[in-house]
C-alpha cells in the first residue's frame, strides 16, 4: 500500500490503468511508475516502500527459513519467534534485533528500538540497501547458508545496518546520537565506522572484525571488505582525507588503504597490502607498498 507525501501540484497524469488505495486518508492512487503514485484528491504523489509491498520476497524468505529452523531445533523456537516471526516487517525485526544487541544499562532496548524503527520505516534508501546487503552476503559469502542466518548472526552485516542508521542521523546533524551508535557498534561488533562515511548498497563486511572506516570515506555499490581492513587517513591532512572505493571492489583481509585516494571499479586489493596511491579500474594490487600485478 502506498504511503502519501503532500504535494502542492493541482493535477495528476495517469499513465496506467492500475490503481491502489493510499492508506493516508484512503485516496485512490494511480500508478505512474514502479515507485511513483498519484492520488486523485489533492494530488498526493506516493511511494511504495519495501515493507508495504506484497512482493517483499526477502522478508517472506526470512520468515520461511525461521519457521524451518525452529522446526528443526525446537529449543530455538522462542528465539526465532521473538526476533523474526512476531514482527510484521523486516524493518521492525531489524530495529528489534539491533536494539537488543546494542542496549546497555543506561540506554534501554525500548529507547533504541523507537529511534531505530522510525528511521528504518521512513528512509527508503536504507530499506533498499538493507535488502541489497542481505542478497549480497547470501550470494558472495560461501559461509552464508540462508538469509535468516545472515540477519541474526553475521556481525558485519549488523554493523553495516547500524551504520546506515547512524549515517541518517549524521545527515540530520544529530551528531551526538550518531556518535553514540558508532561507539556501541564498535564495542559490540568490533567494527568502527565513522557515521559520516558513505556506504553504497550491496556491501559485504565479511566477518567484520577489526574493520575501520574513516569519516570522509566513500564506498561504492557491491563492495566486499574482509576483516581487519582500514580505510583511513595518513595523519598528515585534514578535511577530505579518506579513500574513495569504486563499485565492485574486493579488499582482502588486513589491507590498509590510506589517504584521499581512489580505488577504481572492480579492482582487487590483496590481503595485507598497504595502498597509498590511486588504483585504476579492473586492476589487482598487492604488497607493501602496493604494486599493480595485473589488469582484468
């Protein structure tokens, strides 16, 4: 069902004959495109969000897997019910799971849940990135046997989703809350991502332990980062001082990429490498200091 946003436009152009009822004031909405709707009264354009769609296949699959696992291991039935099956959306389940993981004596689960779920339900970009991240881990991590396994147990995935929430607060200039979430994630998951860093969808933080990503780092789409990777500064400059990682890059375990340098699309950085200069697209770089050993 579409969620309406107010708009001052005074007319609609209906491009298809399909329609949907918009839950805000029950206006009749006409589909303009895959995500855009237009409502006949007051012309509210609407956007379908993944959790409102009847075709949220990732969430349906997670629920199926949870039911199967609970049947196989009855001792886990209560756990799967509280983390997955009692929730009506992937966003609610994630907010609940993260709030349990990150709460402490001074910051309650309930308080964190309220903050997390609000962001997750309102931010379409995070909703789509969440699903892309799940699919990426399932497809690119041989150790991942199911979506529900990733969702519940892979701390690299969970740290990334918590960062997406913290980054949303960073963009809203709620920096104090963003830093608190960063600190909690660092303590609980061993992953330290500055809330200012930008991370595209489809990212895999494999294992996640020891990953450090600086404030002005930018990570493109479908990037894979193994454990103990640092995307940091050289300590010699201020301002924009962290790496820019292109789409489809693979960064091996223990690699250090330092400074405001660019790693081109689909490049590979070998394990333990120290990269201080730009790496062109399709290249493979290894060593300390890293040198090119081939181009794809």
